[in-house]
């Protein structure tokens, strides 16, 4: 029984941890909704929402999908291509949305 408890402590969070992450995700979602309705933030709306959404995505993957408790190789296999995908998307946005506005 003690071995099971130690394995639980080393590998996964308690229910309180899951509730805390759920509260954090709820707060971030509330901030996203609030930002959408604030006209003064219209210029930074999309980048802000992207950062907040990425934060929620990372929290869900780390804690609810237990990536944090798994072997570090799984983190590298997951986050490496994710970083590459972010760079590709940012590059495409710059190529097709930003550069044409400058007469390119």
C-alpha cells in the first residue's frame, strides 16, 4: 500500500491539483472572453488570445494528459514538433498577411 502511495505522489497529482488546474483554466477562459469585449484591446486581440490559448493547451497536456509525469522523451517528442508548427504558422502569417500590406 505504501508503494502505491509513493508512486502516486511521484507520478500524478492529487484531486486538489486537478481542481486547481481547472480553476486556472477557467480564469484564463474568463480573461479571454473579457478581452474580446474590451474595445481598447482590439489591436492586440489576436496575439493575446493565441498566447492565452497556447497556455491553456500546455496546461491541459502537462497535467490532464499526464505528460509532466511521463518520461522526458515524450515531452521532447511532443513539444519539438509543436514549436516547429508555431514557427511555420507565424512564418505563413507574415508571408501572406503582413508582407502584402507593405506592398511586397
